[in-house]
């Protein structure tokens, strides 16, 4: 593990190792710049099955199927994709199927694309309205511990939990 004080450390290193430690076997995602380094690590890991989605709600269904089949998984998405998942999230709530999701934010810190702002501003309220427990993180060094706490809550208490990663960390959408 690279020291967090090192200029080469990136939170995705620790999160990927955490995924391995807690037994994540499936990673569902729509390609996303804010989560690119984590996606690359998961895709390169032969112990994980990375599945690219055509739309984010497919990932919610895949995570339900993974759980019912005895595997743990994680859904990686951008904030814009959360709106696509709302109807499917009711299944997770009603059936008490755990869902761990990492959401990279758009439409906030330093955003340069105006069309990202409306869903960016609606992401957390939409998740909360769907009874998803939200942990927002805006410091890179806090991402691994936040994901660990969210995974424990999701898998031990059978809850839907989203770690919302601030655009301050990912830098997505900023030109500078």
C-alpha cells in the first residue's frame, strides 16, 4: 500500500484493497471519469467480474442477483445515473437486499457543464427519498474509511447505502 502522504497515492488503491478484503466479486458500472482509477483496478483484478452496463438501473438488478446468488457486489455510477435507478431502488428497500454503491458527483464543486447541475443538486435528495443511506465524502483520505463503514452497514444490516464522492475529489467537469 502506498503511503497516503505520497504524491502517487490515490484513494482508489485502498478502496480496491478493501473490496478484495470484504469479498466483492462483482463490479457493475457505467464508464465514469470520476471513478476511472477504481474501475481500472477492478477491471484488472481477475478475482472480480467487472460488468459494463448500458444503464445504471441494470446495476441495481445485477447487485440483487449477485446477493441472491451468494456474492457481494458494488455499483459504481456517476450522479447523473442515480435518477435512472430510483424505481429499482424500491426493490432493494422492500426486499432488504444490500446495495453498496459509489457515486461520483457532478454538478457541484467547479462544474463547467451546466447540464450536470440539476441532477447533481438532486442526487442526495433522490437517494434519501428512495430510503438509501447516504455517506457524503469530500476529502480523498476519508474515502476508504467511508466505503468501509458503508459496506459494513450495507452487508451486515441488509441496507442500500451510497457513498457519494464529492466532485472536489474527482475533479470531473472542471477545466482547471
